[in-house]
């Protein structure tokens, strides 16, 4: 079983829809949680970063972490065709020598059609 | 500020050969991490180098190795290539150290697409 599970989709929604992307993790040592977006033929780029349980909002994006149930989510409001990409959740341990080691979910392919 | 660069962008090799991939981090970044991305396994961590020392290692066989130079540029080598090594190899650079408000964000390069025939 993978340490981070993510439904690969694909997910297809109409423009303007609210998108919900989710991951679960099994390792309690994971303390930092990230969402990356990857366009075709590009490297991943960081969208959101959270540490505490709760919500974090940035424009149309909201990241949610529930450490008690080991569940992380990303919500995209008013989705746009330009949001079409693969979304990857990622986690890492806290501090020490773990900075450079991220554990990723499988990635969810999202298509937003006009 | 220039981003992370990787060379070459595309590579075709045959089984049994070896390959070396190169990564130039963002100026000032001392940490370079390498990942393998495949449709079946997703993004998997290979190893991380910080100040020329391997600081973290993933669960890959010894055929996968790397090194980092004094200017933080990094190379990874795969010996005795297998068909299953076909993948997108991504490197990411970061500061590598903590700060009060630092999340040590990793910035990814565009990757090297390796095809093993």
C-alpha cells in the first residue's frame, strides 16, 4: 500500500464548477502537506502549502488538512479551462534532514471544459 | 532568476547501457532532489543531495546513483538500463535549510524523458 493514496481520475468538469481533489496518507510522521500542479511536458509547480489541520485559502484555491483522519483536500472554485492539469498532493516529515524528500500521491488528471 | 534546468530533455537508450542526466539548480539553492515519474508509479523520490553529500535516499536499486558538485549542480547516473527505467526524471532544487518562515519549497525542472528500448 502506498503511503499517500490519491484517486487518479480522470476528472472532467464544466467551466465554473467547484472541484474537489483528495488524498489520504498513512504515515503519522508526515507533517507538511503540499499541492502541486503539473501541466503537460512541464515540471510540477507548488500551488499550496499547509502545516496545521484546518483550511488555508489562496484566491480560488483552498487546501484543507485533517490530521486526525489523515486526509488532505484541495478545492478549486470557479474552475477555468486553464486549470486543466494534473494535481499532485505531496507530504514530508518535519524538519531535520527531511527537507528534500517529498512523498507524492499518484496525481489526479483534471480537465475543465468550456 | 533562472529556473532549474535539466539536460538533455530527451534521451533514447538501449537495455544494458548507462546514462547520465544533469541538473542545474536555481542560484543559491544547495539542495537537489531527484524523482522518477511513471504512469504506473507516479512521482517517486530517488535521492537528495545537499552540499555535495547524499542526505536522503529512496527505495531504488544501486544502479541509480548521483552526485553533487561544489557549485550545487547535480548528476544522476543509471547503469545497466532496463526497460522499466523508461520514465520522466525530474530534479528539484531548494534552499535545503530551515528558516522561521521557510517552507523549503522545491522548484522543479522540466525533466528528462528517458526511453529505454
